[in-house]
């Protein structure tokens, strides 16, 4: 059995990170793919755990070398998923979790085509107001960045129908177990 890639996606602030942490705690068989970013670490973040924190120059070299499965730019910082990192995990017959933005999830599905099973899961907030409140409480973006995020949310919501599953995050534990059930269902199809 080849490993399966599960892209956990949704708007910024929807709770992707919290749900992914819970999934990793529940099932040691899951392997988290760590992405690269050029942004500075937030308090408590560690290189190699939340992200591989690299310079803009190093990111550009990897980009020019075709090393990214997907990449994107937000607020002047780059984010990208390394092809070889995902392949190593998946080739070890792991169930690989990518905590990734909406565009990246769709690109991953396109990149692998039929060569590897990719399951895209869109996490939806209970309401746009609740999402706005989460982003403001996080306090990591300026008012201008919040405005840009609001615009991006409209685009991301429009992509939800392209995902294999849509899960409402109205309560973290319930949403986590729903996603875990999806993972187990897809694993049993292999």
C-alpha cells in the first residue's frame, strides 16, 4: 500500500493547526509534512516542527530547482511544500497530513493526478463572523492584513466544492473526529 496524502485546508484562522495537532496526538501512524516559509517564527514555533524557516534566497533557489509541490506568497512571505519531503513520508506507507492553504491543496491533487491518492478536506468555520473573531483574537495580523484575509476568504469559500470533503469546525473535538473518520475510511479503501 502506498501512503495517502491528506490535505487539510480552509481559510486562515479556521482551526487547521489545532485540528492537525489533535489528529497527530490521536494517531501515531499519521505523518505531518512540514512546509517551508520565509516568515519569521511566531513565539513558540520551532524550525522543523511548525515550518522549515528559510531565507528568501534559499526559497528562491528551491523554487528555481523545481523542488516545491506547491508554493504561495502571503504578505511578502513565501510558503511551500517540498516534493521530496512528502514523497519520503508517503513512500514509507505513511498517511501524510499536509496543513495547507486552499490553492496548495488543489495544486497537490493536480500534481499527483493518479500516481498517488490525495484526499482534500476543506474545514469551514461556523460563520464568517466567527472566523473574523478568531483572526482578531490571534492578534498576529495588522488591520490591513485582516482586510486582505477577508477578501481571500471569499475566494477560498468558492473553492470548497472542489474538495473531496467539507467539514464544519463548530467544535474542535467533533470536527477532529469527523476528519479522523474520513482518514480511516479512505485508508480502508486502499
